[in-house]
């Protein structure tokens, strides 16, 4: 694998100019030194990183290949599957409907669902709410999704919820709601259906109009059916070999496609502007954002409504994994800095190594 290194450094002025230049150059110097070594010793093919501070961009960094066989480098336009980071973006869409008064966080979600209902069982389906689905405390089944191949017919949302999803199983209540944390991708498929049934729009359209475009995420999509193959990176497995693209009906849980620059704009929504307000308050009220990031009951203080809460590093984040793709996003609240890492391979340890490197640079300043 050839190693290509592309760094774009954009300085912003929320620190003093001298301090901003110092931290920006530190990122560039350390990443440009370490990332080629990390890629070289691993089986990962390509990495895209974007780091933001407040309303500005500290820098974008691209390493390795989007497609090794065709000698195509990672760039700022390269599309990646974000895996389970899709869930965090979806949570903002659900909270948009809460903000509009169309959904109550603590009402039974079955009150809003039209085409399918969470089935009755020995557990009370009326205890399943949007709040506990978003925080993975609803007691619902089905962790990750496997996805489909390019030649497969994608099932409908209802078909998937009923169990037509490559063996992942039907979505149902498997333990008492509001009792313990249990990761459920199936819960986010319920949220996808909820958003469609309440808004009257296809999920991808609602998310584009209400979240993606207002944040300037023009190259991102939840629509798996109209992909730009020229922009999409080639996915690779944990051994560095090409692996087929996976497609999802359950895009809210696992099918979001984005660039590092776009995902950084989403990350930026959690940061503060020069007036101390959330940058994302242009799409959600500050009250809704505060609700969404507050640690939820029965999670040990480790989960909010979708975000992983890292108390030690005073940050919010999430990581994603699909076959051929890994992703990571982190917002360091006390530094007002965020970053995203996108990787077109199944080598997840690389993202963790880069995450720790970025954190160490941030904590030095």
C-alpha cells in the first residue's frame, strides 16, 4: 500500500492567533509524523480526520488510499459509511420532532407508530419510550445489523422490524424497559419508522431537510440507493483485502454516509459559538440539546440519549463499525474542540490509537 499524506490546516481566531497557530501546527506535525506509521504497521488503507474548535476548523488531514487498486487517494470529498455513528445523527432528527411538540419523550412510542407496533410480550410495551430507546434502556432486541449486498432486494422497514434482515432477528422487548442498559440497533430502526410515521416523509428526506442541510452537510446522506460511486471509498476488511459494500434498510442505525468535513460540522453542533451558545441551536433548541446530552438513568452515567459520556475526558462521542468501515467522533467539552475519524477498513484499533493521540495533543494545550 502506498502512503499518501494530504493535510489542510485552517487557523481560526477563538484562541489568540499565536495559541491557535501553535495547536494547529502541533496537530499537523504530530499527525503527519504518526499517521503514515500507523497505516504502515496496520492493515488499514485510508484515514480522514477533521478537527474543529468553536465555529472554526483547525485542520483536515487525509492519509492513504480510498481505492488502492486504482491509485485513488483519500480526499475531503471521500464518502465513508459511518456505521453506528448514524445513531447519533438520527437522535438529532428525533429530537427535532420533540422540539416541535410532535413527540413526547416519555409517551409510549406505540402511540405514534402507524405501520407497525412493538409487539406485546410479558413486558409492557407502553413502557417503551423515545427517551429509553435513544439511551438503549428500552429493553429492545437486536444489537448490530449485518447489512445486504449490492444485488439483494432491500426489505421495507416493517419487513426488517418483523425479522427480514439477514438473520439479525425481529425487534421485540427482551427485558424489562427502564431497568438496565442494553445496546439495541433495532431500537433505532423503531426510531426511523417513528420519524417517518410522524413527519409523513421518507427518513432520508426528513434528515436531509432538517439536520444535514441546515448544518451545511451537503455531501452526506441516509439514502443508500443513490450513492456517488466516484466519491465512495472502497471498503477493506481487517486483513486489508477488498470487501463488498454493505447496504441497509436500517439506515438510522447503520447506513449514514458522510465525509470527514461534513461529519465534523455535525460534531461542531455540540460546540459553543463566540456568544457561548450551542452552534447546533440553529436546528434544535438549547433545551432540547441539554436534554439529549444529559446522562440517562440505568446507564451508570455513561450514556445520554445516544452519546457515550466519557467523564474522565469530559467528552461526548460515539464509535461505529460495519464490515469495511470504522468511525469515531468525540467532542471535548471543556476545550470546545471536536474531531472525527473515518476509516475505510475494519481495523478498529487504528481509530482508537488516533483518538488517544488527538486527545493527548488537546490536553497539552
